[in-house]
C-alpha cells in the first residue's frame, strides 16, 4: 500500500506491515455429503434452525473436515429449544457458561474458557463465548493451525452486546461462522422487547470482512455454509460469516445448482407468478418468507394480481455489489453503472415490495440500486411494541402495500391516457 507523502513523519519512511498466514489449506467435502437433505427437500416442511444443526453435526462427524470444526455455545443460547437440538444431533459442543465453565473435548475452546476474568458483567458468558470463538477463529495466524469455529447465539445476544469484540475479531483476521439461532423479531412474542433482534444485520454491515446472510430455506443455508468454508479454508480469505436462522417451518423446495451463485450474490427467483397484466415483485427473507408466500397467494386469488417471489439472502451483499459497481464505473473500469440487483429486476414489471423481520433500514440499503422509475416499498419491524402486540410484518401488511402500489401505477397510467386523449382531441378540433 502506498503511503501519503508526509514530511517528517515516521509513516512516510516506514513500509506498511505485511502478514501472511502459514496455515495449510483444508479440503472441503462436497455439499451433498452434509446437506443433501436440504438441497433435495422435495417440499418437506423444515426449520432452518434444525437444518443448521443437522448440517453442523454432519460436518463435525465428517472424516475429512470434522477435526477442524469447533462449535461454541454460550449461556445466552442455552434455551431449552436450542440446547435440545444439539443433544438430539449428538453434537460435541464446547459450552462456555458463566460461573463454572463446562467444556467438552475441543481443546481450543477449553484453553480460552479456562481463565475467565471477573468483569462484573451481568452476562459474562456472552463475552467469554465470543472470546473463545475469536481465539479459535485466529488460529491460522497465531499457530498456523486451520480451525473453523461456529459461535451459536440467540436473539439479540450477539452484535448488540459484543459488537466491539466482533470489530476486534475483524481486525485480527478472524475466520469462522457466527450463527444467530433465534433471530426472528416477529415471532419472539414471549421475549421482552429489548431481546428481539431487529438490528444485528445493520451492525454486521459496518464490518468490511463480515459477510451477513439471512436465509429463509435450508438449501440456501447449506449453499452459504459451503461457500464460506471454501472461501475460508481452501481459498484462505480472511473473512467471517454471520447467519441468522429461525424456527419457522417452511415448505422447502428443491434448490437447483443454477441458483447457487444467486444465493451467494444475495437474491434468487423463488417462484414466478401467473400470466396476468397486473404484477408485483415481492422480496422476502428469513422469518418473513412465510408471510410473503401467504401474501402472494392472497394477491393472486383475491385480487387478480400476479406476484413474483424473490428470496433475498443478503441485502448487505446486494448493496456492497452495487457500491462496488458504482466505484468501478467512476474509475473507468466498468462501462455500465447498473448493479446486479437492478439487472435482475429491470426485465420484470410492477412495483417492488420488500418485507423484512428486521428494521426497514435493511432493505433500504438497496433503494439506490432499484430499476429507474420503479416504485420500491419497504416493510420492517420498526417500533417498540410490547409483549402482547409486538411490531411485526405479516401477510396483510404486504398485501395492503402491494395493492396501494399497484393502484398508484394504474391511476398514473389512466391519467397519462386521459392526457393523451385530450391532446388528440385538441389537435382534431384545430
């Protein structure tokens, strides 16, 4: 890296530090070996939480890569629903809990959890678990030892509580996965409002080496995990992945290999609507996908509006690609400024309605990259709410937003037609 010419400064004469990891590359097994059930689900109703646990169990038991897998579970994720999943799968999980640590056979997590500082924090295990993850995630730098840690958290006990530690992990060139096992803000009705996760992906967007995804289906999750392992273990990229999964049971379609690349880019076409004049493009993700599917059926059956359904796996990846495309265009390296998401949506028709279980700010990240002249409506779980009536996004909200946007287009077309007719009439009277 070339440094600016600063007369008299040490930086002006000191070359930039260079580091190179010496850990060997690790071959990754074929995706079918740990996730065939997710890619060929044949319409089975499946939770992405359970799908993740099954995939992780298969990876840990795999003779090729299992020795490098380090699952780490802190107290904040040890709610009954989550703990039972790991027990059922027979996973060897390093448990980092407050007070007296109980750590299984994974030595790297045991080493980190052995000496726990008395910080006085009400939830020290949150920081302890992430510290154990960071120690394992940086082994390729510190000990030339490739490891792949999976840090399992729940709800908002992640970026909100230990965001600084995640920033430090970024600076330390961490590699691994951060999994939020109970990320659904809409469906955590029994949790207090502050524990509902609505902003973790926005936090993740501020870390350049963090790649954040919110898959809705088990197949999407498998493709992202496979891609991340190949990037970090084989290609040796210094980056880590933040994934949010939910306990919503969704009828899971088969995921063709032709969709794999689009899943990684951030969006793929899940289903095309019927051949109707009135259309709407619905963008769903994570916990809102069930509501989007219901809204599409209601629009089709009750209102005669066809809905094309897009599964957005990462608004952050879409936004970053758009920003990078714009930068390359400014520098003369690209002839077109059109982003990838604009190229995908430009051939379609109708308004674009995006629904997320997180704050509206998340889908707003890609507003600048929508096709010109298209109405873009975003729905999110903004607001405080309370335990009895949490702020949420449901099928009725999506239907209402779609109807209003389609009505706006119809009115605009009618007005344009009336103006055109008036112009023709005035010319004929001359």
